[in-house]
C-alpha cells in the first residue's frame, strides 16, 4: 500500500474503518463512532453521555522485509464498543427491548469488517481476540460495559528510490514569453526550479 503524500497507511486504514462502521445500519443508532481518545482514562466519566459508542485505535505493527525497498506490514487495530443500560448490569452486555447490548455492537462490527479491504490496497481484515475493558457501575450508578475486538490487516510499505520526486511535489515551472500581443510565436523560454536537485 502506497499512501498519498502526507498520509500514512495507518491513518488511511483507521479513517476507513471509522467511515465504514459509522455508515452501518444499526440495531440502535450510535451516539459516537470515532478514533479512540483515551476515553476510559477520563476519571470524570464524561464519555458515558455519548453511548452507545464505537472507538477505533491503531494498536501496533510488525514489519518483515520482502525486497530491497519493500516491507510487509502486519498491523493490528482495536475496535471498542461501549454500552450502558439503566435496567441491570447484564443488560449493558446483553441488551434488552429498549437498549442495544455491547455483544450486539461487537457482532455488527465484526460482520462489517471481516474480509473487508476498506476500498484500500490491503489484504482483507481478519477478526482477532475480544476482551473486556470495563464491566461495572459508573459513578452515577449506571451499568456500563466496554469490550474491544482486534482486527489484523496486511499491507506493503514502499521506500522511494534515492532522488525520486514524491507524488504531487512541484520541482520545476516552465515559462514561455510572448513579447508581441496576439502573437503565438514564443520569443523566450525559461525554467524556474523550486527545489534543489538531489545529487545522484
């Protein structure tokens, strides 16, 4: 996967995952679907005002050389689901007639992401382990449940050849001068270089 200038592959994948998950027809509409921002570290628990929620986060990657300027990347992303239920603590996990449960969100996310390439030049996403992040009572007395599932994906990183011009970078401007109005004959030409050439 060769990312556009100034955009990393990790960023493209995470944003594509969020876009796909936010567009899903859901059992219950999400209050938030976004990049994880350390929500569970908020001791004031302000994030519980925006649930049910889905958060996406890049966990890490391993790289293996596959050529002189190629690296095969195994990346792992986390998709967390957060739910609350005013009835009982198990209902935050299981859901009920009025509220979606965290298990429902996990299943919806997995079915959407499993084998998806997100419209990017990557290998299909593979579901991984699921783990509990939080299952208890919030300070305001509301039962909360947060579970996260990992997804792995492979892509190729390419290193440009020495001296190669990055895509979209302007190196030179070619100018033609017409000294007589209405004359199509070029009287003089010039080249303006915007970046110093790279030595071979």
